[in-house]
C-alpha cells in the first residue's frame, strides 16, 4: 500500500528486471483488468511488472471531489517513487488512463523509455465541437446517476464526469513529448459503437497522434471491442514486448 496526499493506493508487483512494465487500466477498472496480460509479460520478458488500483477502485481509497487526471498522475508517480521505479519504465495505458499517461510523461519524461497506448483517450480527439457533443450526450445519463442510490461505482463515475467539458478543452491543448516513443493500438470498434462519426474521429485522432513524431506507430486490433486487453491480449502483449526490447537495448 502506497500513501499519497493522505490516501492509500494498492500496488501489485511481480519482481523482475528493467525495463519495468507499468499497466494502467481504463475508467472504472482496477488492476485485475490486466489478468490476461500481466502474467504473460512477466514470463516472456522477465521484466518487473506493476499494476495498481487507482483512487476509488479496487483496494485503493476513495478520494472526494472531481476526478482529475493530474491527481491520478501524481498518485502513479508517488507509487513508482516509493517502489524505486523511476527510470526505464514502459507505461501501458488503456482508455481513460491515456489522459493520466499524457500528464505523467509531461511531468516525468525521463522516467519513461516507451509507452503502449491501448485505445487511449488522446488530446487530439477533444476538439471543442467533439467535447461539447460528448457533454450534451452524457447529460441525461449523469442526471439519472445522480438520482440513483449512491454506490462506490456511481460516485466514481460522477467524479469523472464533473467538469468534463472544461477539463477536456484544456486536455486538448496538451501534446505528447517527442522524446518518448509510443505505440498506439486502436480497436476496430472503438468506444463509440453506436456512432460511426465519433468512431471515425477517434481513429483519426489516433492516426494524428502517431503522425506528429517519428518514433510512434499505429497498430489496429482487428475483431476487438474497446476492451482490447480482454479481446485481443496478444496484440497488447506483442506491443509491450516490442517496447521492452527497445528499453533494454
């Protein structure tokens, strides 16, 4: 258990060598999400493998107030610092965790030897018009959640939804450091299974991300939902192995 800012976070460590592989799951998910990936990576690479429960998930403490990617990045940095893992890290981030990764690598670019962004939420996607569209589409759902009996899961969803518009307008202005290599994996279905327009914009954002620096590559996970680590763990594992080889060279 790691402490940061008065709350506790659960980190799970499989000992091994550098580069260390840090796995960060998407919104509403805890460390168990990586059950098809983490043990295989540990076995194949011999790397130290670290998963963790973000605040409000799994065994980690709830934190009141709006959820912020910057705070989550601070939690991750505190955990890795206390574990002594502050160099030669391969960061693997799914969905919402892409926002944490973007803030994290801007704060600690020298910690990261490479990243694998798994259908990740990237700044390029959140234009003013797209952000406004998402906010409008989610209003009814958020109102319904507020009227339901509050559980840990609903509180976390509401925390992530609070100030969504301004947060993502600001996020759109961020960029990924050109010094940090990245593989972006995009699912064939994307998170937008009922909106072909949004799905295409999601794919375009992934393509735009990889086209803005030389050491970035795009991989398409065919026959996969947004949950690529569940549907196509082989694609994720192969990308991680590629980054581990680079980090160890």
